[in-house]
DNA sequence: TCAAGGTTGTAATGTTATAACAAGAATTGC
DNA sequence: GCAATTCTTGTTATAACATTACAACCTTGA
């Protein structure tokens, strides 16, 4: 299954406050955005740099220098990014993480393994689980809109570190 | 915030459950308590009566007449009840629900189907999903402590009601 | 040009959860 | 009985997470 590797190369500190909008995003996700707004770009950049989950308020703090002043600026961007399938919300952490999938293969039934020791998150998809959940939904007349699957525990690295 | 009317018959896999004020319950769970404290009894009673998910603050309001004054009285009781396996936390709702299983068969990998229309919750266990998740954990050296599986959608009753 | 619709900024508020500390009650040992 | 210990409880305050409401500002297109 998929592995954890949030390396979206947001290296440079591109602090140019251009009004020229040189966004050449070519993402093509579920609800594909032609291009992101400035705030969406900044929020997604923060999540990509982090390489792991961040809370909305942590993102806010990181974007103070970019002019962010209020939670809503973050929440609004996150709402869109989740909608686009570029970001996932981790319910059990009240946090958000950039999607690990290069081409965003499947956003219906992702699963997340969260290490309670180091905070790392592994995102994976499992066809059998998806099938099983859809099977239950079908059997019970439940119109499935979204699923949340989150595993809590200790990752291999943290276990080895003991 | 909203008070849902909890249709507990939304599932064909429903389990019978006593919704009475069983102040002298005889549950015997993993961390079986001989007997609950007064606050634990009151909180569990509120959840049982509701027959569906309640937030901590809703429980607090319902227990004002019983002398509850502060959130912590509720949260402390909930913490123990979850530990005992008598109550589950629904991460995607920030709410709590009394366990639907008479003898609390399996508390490791329960799944919850939450109707976004009426707020009803169906609790079920699926051996295949459990096996699959444990399989992933094993393959990836992840020491699994707890899993959260929550389905959002529309229950059969609410679909029919359209 | 204007109107419509989307995005933004800001203040205020609402909702969920925990920290810190003091006091009360049950238990044990002397 | 009387500490010492421990667990539960009550209370205040605060932290952490999220939304409402409204005004201003850009776009886009007729």
C-alpha cells in the first residue's frame, strides 16, 4: 500500500508578493481547480512543507508573516483544499494533512495510520476494506457519502527506537 | 448543537439494547468496573436514554438538575466509561454514544454509520475489515492501539422519506 | 458601465476540551 | 480513633477548535 512521503518540494521561501498570479497549477483532482487562490496556495504550501498533520491554528501562526490574521482565512482555504481532494482532515486529531498521492488516485476511502509517539501519518487505500464498507452500506440501505478510517498506534520506527 | 431524534432502527444489523435507567447494570467489560460512581451512572443514563450520540455539553445540560455544573464532571465520567467499553467516542461528531452491544463483544474495531439527515448511528463490527486493518498494520510494523471507522451518509429511513 | 458572484479581512462569538487546585469520601495501617 | 494514601469530586479559569455575520474588494460578463 501507499507510503508516507510528503515531499512536495516547497523549498524556497518564495516571499514575493506578486500581484501577477503566476500559479501554474495543473492539478487535476476530483473537483479539479484550474488554479488556487493566494490563500489556498499558502495553506497548501504550509501543509506540504510540514510533511505531516497541522492544526488550523498552527497553520495560522505559520502564515502570520504572509498576512494571515484570523482563523477563518485558514479554515476557508482548508475547506476548498479538502473539497479539491488535495488535503485530508484527520478527525481524531482535529488536524489537516496534505494528500500523499501524486495523482490523487482515490479519495473515497482513504485510511490513515497515526503514530501516537512521533505524530507521523501514513495514508493508504485498501480495496478490500472499501469493498467491505460499501457492502455493508448496500446491505443496510445506507447511502455512503464519506468514510473516515483512522488507526492509532505506534509506527515501526518508534517501536524500534525503544 | 442540534438535538437529533435518534432512529435506532436504521440498521438491519441492529443489536437489541436496554435503554432503561439501569443504575444497577451488570456489564462486564474489558476493564470491568464492579460498580459505577454516581456521576458515571448519571452520564451513562443520559446516553442510554438518548439512544444516540450526545455531546459532552448536551449531557451537561441534561444533568443540571442532578447537580452537574461543569464540563469536567461530564468529561471525567466519559473518560472512564469509554475506558470500560460502555461508551464510544464518535470522532467526526465530537460526540459520545452508549455502546449498542449487550455483552460488548468486541471493542477493538467497531464501525459506525452516521446519518447526516437524522443523526442516527448504527454500530457494527465487521470481521473482514478488522482482519484487513490488522493485516495492514502487521505488514507495516504498525502497533495498532485503536481504530476509528465512521461512515457518513443517509440512512434507509431518511432516503425513503424523500 | 453595472450587476452578480466569488474571495477576502475582521470582529465577535460559539463550541469543545483541559489545567490547576481545593475539598470530600473511601481505604489501609497503626 | 487517627493519620496517610488514594480516588473522586467541585469549581474557576483558560486553552483549543470552529463558525457567524458583515463589509469591502475583486473579478467576470452582459
